[in-house]
C-alpha cells in the first residue's frame, strides 16, 4: 500500500511541476542567445534544398518553451569546407523543461562555392539573415518555393548570382514576381532574358555549376504592315547558329515570339538573338553564355 501511495505522490508531484511551469513563446534564436536551450542540427538527407535537416532542441530552462524557428536562421557546418544552410523557418516546437524535442526544417544553400552537405553532417546556429534576404525568404515561404527557383533567388543575394537565373518555366508568373522583388530589394536592373544552369546536390561537390544550359528570351513587336521575318541566335561573327524561324510571313498585328537558346554545347561568350527583316535587325538581345 505504501509503495502505491509513493508512486501516486511522485506522479502528482510531476504533474504539479509541469502544470505550474511558465509557458514562454519566443523565437528559437532568442532562446539560444539567452542560453535557455541547446540546439544541434543534423543534415539527414545529404541535400540542401527542401526538408533536409533536423533540429534537436534541449530545454535547459524551467519554463515550457513554445518555439518558432526563425525565418532566415543561418546554420554553420561543423566542417567549414561545407556550405552554410539558410532556413526558410517558422516551424513550431514545444519543449518541456529538461526535455528535448525535434523538428524538421526546410533549407537552402547559403554559399554556392562550398561543398554540398554530407549526410549526418552537424550544424550549429550562426546568425539571422540580412533584411534583404529576409524579404526574399518571406516571398519564398509564402509561396512554398522550397525548390531550385527559391534556391536561385537565395543565391542572387548570398552569392550575387545573376537575377536572370531566378526563373522556372513551369512557374512563369511566380518567377516574374520573384524577380521583381529581388530587383527591388537589391536595386539591380530587371534581366532582359532568363538563364538555366544545373544544380548539384552531391556531397563534397560545389552546389552550382556555372554553365548556362539554356537561355529563354521573349520578343514583342507591332507590325504596321505585313512583313517577312527571321528570328535566330547568332555568334559574334554574325553567323546564325540556331534558327527559330526563317523568312516567315506575318500579318499586320502585334506578335510575341519566344526563343529557347540551347547553349549547353556552345562556347562561353556573348551571343545575339536577332529579329530581322531581310538584313535589317528590328530587335536584338545580347545574351551571355557562362
């Protein structure tokens, strides 16, 4: 009987402590800085885009902590050869005093020149992103762009990549809106065309391959009279290397033409997309192949 009474007393005491513990809402970074928690992060997938990483949080305070992962939290790797991770953030976690909790988070690569994450690589809290990056991450978070479109927007801030790379043909309107935002927060001009490059998620390899695989450009023209037009990609010597159409008749009207320049097998350098009437260039875009 005494044994059962003692067990009941312990249970009741534990319940009382849990019920009386103060509940505090705060961002995870604040809890870390106030030394109310200890955090360890582990990359669980060997990737950098998407839900790649698990945060383990131990509550060292006497309060019940209702934590929100910060938008734009940056994690530094245990090995500096690897890239830092930028968190999309705002996942929620409740941790009891002296207990631990886990939460999976969406991440992006914070430095395209560093090695891709290795599976089981450990990370720790470094800092919160700049205001510029936070504005871009807010758009990414709101539109759930936990993909390479979101990644290219992050690199436009963290590594100064061309804004022309912030494009996904299957998300054309979102890409346009994201480009406008990146241009606004950076003060950089809007690109005249879009570029597509490869992404690498292989441990110990750089995340970004600076080779332009495809260039996408659009032309708009209003014809006051019927014309015979040609559209194509030309090299620096003026030789057409990829036709879109040649000597095609168009009626008086407004016209919009799309060009997809397959550039994977051409040499790096400047190229020209010309809309021509005979030998006369009506419109042109100079594009750069890395």
